[in-house]
């Protein structure tokens, strides 16, 4: 079994793996995924569409862990929606020592909405969860037209709530991921977050059908705002994307602006270790250098999670978007 790449004590970190319990059937619990991560030597960010994972992850972390085990929250309606409520809930659960006065100091990931976005619901016949994902129809929810979340910059209440969420992300120096927003929502969010001072931004699988960014736009978002483009293994099969499309992104953006993740955890998907090995191997067969794979899977992910921003990056935010209050 080929070992996953590492650079010194920096290991591969998969920034996107789903865990249960969840309405969807999942391959992993926090405990079982942590056990695989330790055995295989990779770090992992654990995700759930309905609840923050920080409490689960904080309780499986060990002082002697040599791999990063990281929690997250997706700001879907069940997690408080787009406001500071869900971020605060995740922060509350981020305590390895429940008697401690403060949350753990490590960063976690905050996803914008996924399954309750209008952009997502349009793809799946107005249901939050697709029956093709191994779920009984009775556990899916139908959303009438217009009742899913939209990031409407003309809506002062939505803009104020978004600002509250981003302010807490900025205060705690967390990682912002764009979720299943549409193209315009994604671009608006990245710009707004950057102008507020946030410097850890991932555009969640931007080739996914809800978003559909083109490589040149991804390049611009990297060059102007430092927003990473995520390329996820599972989208190749589940969403009929191709390695050729992924390579176009890598060539346009450059390896320093790309994150490789698995996005697995589905009951029918391979284990994380197997998914990553196949992912990296297929890239190498198509001419992507091992150094570039290391950059996208080890160096970029460790930088996002563990490196401090320099003083220049922490400079005061530039003028905010017009109309944002």
C-alpha cells in the first residue's frame, strides 16, 4: 500500500470528509474516521450538513495525535443559517477539555450553506437530499421555489447576518468555505470576506453544477483575493466531472492556489486513504508532478490550518462593499 505524501512532519490533510450520524447514511463516525486517519497518516476536516462536528471531533482528539483532526460547521438552516449562531455553536463544541474556560485554539472550517441553498435545490428537484445518495425519501425535505437560502445583497437583513457570521470568522481566524452557492453568490462572498480582512478562503468544489466557475475566474479569485479552488475526488464520479477539467484548473490557477480533497464519506464511496491514493495516482498518470500534488494536498492545507498570517496580511481591511451595513 503506497504511503500518502508528507513533507517533514507535515502530512496530507483532507479538508472535506463527511461523517455521521446524519439523515444520510454515512461510512464514518468521528471515531472511525479518526482511527483511519491515525492508521493511514492523514489529517482530516470532518463535515456534517446538519450539525457542527466540532464537539464530536474535539472528544476524539488525543494529545499524542500526529495527524490533524479538525471539526467544522455548515451554516445550513439546521445549524442556525447564515449568521453568527452556527459559528458560535461550533466554537462552543471545540473543547477537548470540557472543564476549560476557552475553546481549543486550533482553527476549524465554516462552510456557507450547502443543502438548503437555492442553487443546490435547483439541481435536485427542490429537495435538500437526493435519493441517489442512499437516503429514504421520507428523510428528504422539499423546499418550495424561493424558500431556499440566497445571498441577496439587496436584502439588508441578510447582509447584516452575513456580516455577523464573517466577523466571528475573522475574529477567530477561521477558515471560510463557500458551500453550494451559485456563481455570483460565490464571487460576492469571496470579495466581501476579503474586504473584511478574512484571508483563509476556499471555494468549495467550484466546478460543481451549483457554482460552475471557469478556470480563468478561479485564477482571478486566487490572484485578487487568495481564494483557493477545491478539487474533490468524489465529484469525478458523482457529478461527471473529468480529470481534464481539473488539470485545466491547476494549470490556470497554479498549484499554490488549489486544494485537493476527497469529499468522501458516502456509504458507497471508497475509504479516504484509498480515494486519495487513486486521486493522486491518476493525476500523476496525466502529467501532474508529485511536487505539485504535495503542494495542493500537504503544503496548502497545512498553511490554511496552522500557519499564522504575517503582519502585512493582517493589515486593516479595505473599504467594504457598497450597501453592506
